[in-house]
C-alpha cells in the first residue's frame, strides 16, 4: 500500500478536534512571544501568557456570533476581577471579603449551565493569575498595569477564537458528530456481548458496563445538540447545517434502537442455546457498531461512508430466524415472536445506517426544533440561581466549599508570607471539585504533575540557559497543556508548570520559584482535600436515592410519551425526543453518581452491590421502554379499545412516579403492591391469546416486561431508604 500523501496526512490531522484547539493556542502564544521579543519587552510575556491561557480555558463551542458575545462577557469579567484584585491587595481584610463574595457569586453561575460556569471559573483563575503577577513583579506597577496586560492577552486569544469560529463555523459540529457516532459504535459493540450464547454469562456485569458506555453516548448527544442549536437561526438550520441536523436525528434513532431490549437475554440464550441465532444477532450488532465507527470516521475526514459487511450479517440472521420459524419447536415457540421483534429491530437499524449515505432524505417532514435550556433573560437567570441557594443543592454546596477553601488558602498564605504564596489559591481553585471522588483524583494528579513539571523546568533552564530556547519551550509546553488537559491531567499539569518556570525565568530567577511552587501545591491540595471532606461533603451515597427517583420519574414520562405516540401515530416531535433524552440522561447521571460513590470512603459507599443491581435494573427498564419506542410506526392503535393495555401503561407510569415521590420525600416504600401482579397477569393472559396484530402483541409483551420490574424496583427503593437513614 502506498503511503498517504503529505496533503492527505495534513487533512486528517486538521480534522482532529484537539489539533485545531492546540493550533489556536500555538498561534496565540507564539504571537505574544514574538511581539514581546521584537519589542524587547520580554517582561510582558507573563501577563500576556496568563491572559491567553485564561481566555482559552473560558472558550466554549459556539457560533461566531455566540462566541463574540461570550468573548465580550469574558473580557468584562476578566478586567473587573483583575482590577478588584489590584485594588484590594494592600488590604487583607477587604481582600478576604472580595475572595468570599466573588468566588461564591461566580461559582453559583454553574446553575445557569456549563457555558456560564466555564466563563465564571476562568474569571476566578484570571484573578489568581493577577495575584501571581503581582507576586513576581520586579517593581511596583500602576494600578491599571497588570489588569490591562492580562486583558490584552485574553482579548488577543478571543479575537483568534471569534475569527476561527467564523471561518470554520461547522468544523466543531462535524467533529462532534464524528465523536458521537464513534461512541454509538462503542455502545453497540458493548451491547453485542449480551447476545453471547452462554448460560454462564454474567448479564449484570455486562449491563453495568453498558450503562456506563450509555453515559458517554448521552454526553456526546448533548454536546452535539448544543453545537447545532447555537448555530440555528430563528429555529432554522443555516446553510450547510441541514445534513448535520439530519445526522444528529439519525444518531438519536440509532441510539433508541440499539438500547432496546425485547426479552431477558438469559432466557433467550437458554431457549435458543442449540441454535446459532443468538450468535448471528451478536455478530450483526457488532458489525453495525463497526459501521457506526466507520460513519464517524467518514464524517470526521470527509470520506465516503461504507457500511461494510453488516448487510451480509443481516441476511445470515434472517436465514437463521426463518429456519427456526419453519421448525416451530414447542420449547421455543413462546419466545419466537419476541425474537422476531429483535430481528425486526436489527433490520430497521441496518436500514437506518444505510440512510446515513443520504441523510437529507431522512429529514422530510421531521420536527427539527431543539430544546433550548439556556436562560433567556436576567430574570430567568436570577430565578435559576435563586432556586439553587439551598444546602440540598450540589451547586450551592460546591460554591460554599470552594469559597471557604480559597479563604482558608489566603489565610494560610498570609500567615506564611503576606506577599507570597498565591500558588496555594491557584492549586485550590483547580483541585477543589464538586465531589470527593473527582477531587481525590485531581489532587494526586496535580501533585504528581507539578513534581514532573518542576523537574522538567529545572532541567530546561539548566541545560538550555539561552533565553530564546526557553521561550520556545514555554510555547510548546503551553500548547501541550491544552492538548492533554481533558484526558491526561498529570501531563497537562507538568506542561503548564514547565511553561511557568521557563516564562518566569525570563523576568526573575526561575530556580527561586521551584520550591515555593511545590510547597504551595502541597498546601493547596491539602486544603482542597480537607474542604471536600468536611465542608458540606456531597457524599454520593446520601443522594443516590434522589438519582434513583429521577430515573423512575423520567422513565414514567418516557412511557407516557410512547403510549401517546402509539395512540396518535409515530411523530418524533420535540416532546417525545425530550422525554427520551431525559430518560437516558437520568440513567447516565445514576451511572455517574454510582461510579463516584464507589470511590468514596467505605462508610459512605456501603452496600455497593445493591446499588449496582439498581443500575442494572434501571438500564434494563430503559431498554424495555426503548424497544417500545423503536417499534412505533405511522399507524395508530386505538387504545380506547385496548382498555387493559391503556390501564396497565398508566398504572405502571403512576407507580414509578409514586416510588420516586416516596424516595424524594424519604417516605417508606412498600415492598409490594396489590395491583402490580394483577397488571402483569392481565397483560400476559392477553398475550397468550396470540392476537394477529403484532404491534398490539409487542405492546403487551413489553409492558408486561416493564411490569415485572415493579416489585424488584420497590424492594431496592425500600433498601435505599434504609441505607440513607443509616448514613445520616
């Protein structure tokens, strides 16, 4: 095979998200370095670099118009926070009050959404950067000097960011879609393990892994939704965005079909153990997962999409199923129809993947509206923040915890040295995260990364005493920080520490900051660890019952929307898509909460086995609901004539809501209810009549499977209530 051309290699590199982000940072840092070098004002490099880094940390994916608004807001916050630091630095008491007020206020911006939380966090970081600049200043400066330089550095990066988003408006959407289909492919490949034709398969463990992968898919879906929504004009797709919108809706459809469950997999494996049909299902789903990954690569690199050999795998599965139907063995007859639903769903999934070759044809007559969850007025923003000002709110608890930690850090700094030690505050700001698990991980990563960076910095300024080489190293290290900060934080911390040592060595003695930097990092990490452990600790085990309640309530809403669709005919309107998204988001949140809880101290994470069982049950319930959603079509079912079905669906939804209400209010949950078994019995007795209408039969079958989950859900909910009471 001939090696790809240089142009093709560059094109593939350009398509990578981290490359474009790192390239912007490289242009900004090298431009600032070059300007200071040419003007012989190398002392300005520290505030310029810190301003650029803070602006890059505040960057959010948006259209160029939204990016311009965000940049202007960021610059205002940067200038104000930096100036206040300059103004209050000589007055420790007022400075402490300023830290408390600004940290709490900015942290509460997290109630408005990720975009505002990112900008507010960056404003706090820039305030600490101002302190660092004052700490290392060779001589006293005018009050406006440091804030102006930091803001100029931030404005330089902001200008680059706006121009970049204007010139390459749809590149983030393309990259986001590529990542979404790659995550979907991973989900489908993980789901295929459930079809393993083995009687000893640990379905529970496979479902836990599947639920965690589902969380990644949900995150990717939400990111792409926001990327596209921010580029819509008056609710309509801009030129060039129609295809991306169609692919996004296609990804939602594929996700619903891929997450569907048509019957307990261990019963399938037992009934068809001597047939190859389960192996065929597994092979097809794995091939479809590979096709999803191939679609992601095709979107990312602008290549033609080929679905590979999944069509042949589908043909093999259909032949195998037809053979089973022709044999009609009594032992398999009961599950043969459910197996047929599974085969039909995989067939529709194959058709959906084939539609990716011409996504425009899928958008005909579709409701293209997207839910906008951002605040639309100052009053709306204030109301959202006001609702979070309560000790039960994770946003409020984190804001108070971070505020007190920074105030304590400033107190420690002032006791050690009144004018030095601001690295303590910077470390606290980066390490003190919303929960114990993430804080603990970040704490050790920050310490190890700092040690790595200080050693590299000492070696760099020792082996390369020439200032020009150190400047090049500083630029490269700054780029490396942004390249690794999302997935390799130790390397990112080491890179930013190396950059700091090389930059400061241009103005002051770089060796002099090595030991203070290490000491301050250790102190800041210690303060963060103590804060997250003792100040309103947000132990996940204590709020797990709320996450369980949220999943039950979201599943009830999803079920009601599905039944509405069966009554009126399939319509992927906003209400249905929102209910589906809420159900998957709640399931993903439960998975994340459980993962964090398992990393907490033993007395706060006990009974992990029952928690894992609940995660399995939650994802199983969502799978049965997804199967109902996946089999909707344009023909409505007159549920007024199907009184048992309609009554059963509403009964199940109401019971899920009732259990959720009991969990939220900490009321005792009855382990069993008289009506639950009767609903399942009625549905299964109707299914035994084998109606000719396959959709009516599928509706009853899936509802009976969901009804079977009510008693186990009640039992686990009651156990959660007991565990929460013991932990209080």
